[in-house]
C-alpha cells in the first residue's frame, strides 16, 4: 500500500507530492523518517524528480497571466 502526502514548498505557492511506498512493510518510525527525508528534499529543492517537473511547469503560461 502506498500513501500520498501533499507538501507545501517555497512560499506556499507550490504543492508537491511525496509518495511513501509499501508502508504496510514499515514500522511507524520508518514511515516518519521516510516522510521527513522526502519533505526536506522537496523544500530544499534537492528532489530531482520534482525539479524536472517544475522546469516544464515554470515555462508554461499560467491561467492568471492569460486572463
């Protein structure tokens, strides 16, 4: 079973997804550790998967800018 958590990134204008995989095989401390490490990577901008996605998103015009 996987659990998905939304994480506030930056000044609150961005949300990122942290997925915890195979939580049924982990104890509570391992789940907390995995989540904390993932959140820190997202907030410190060292999560390469999220950074790749944001490069594409940042070059696209937003609806706010269009209307």
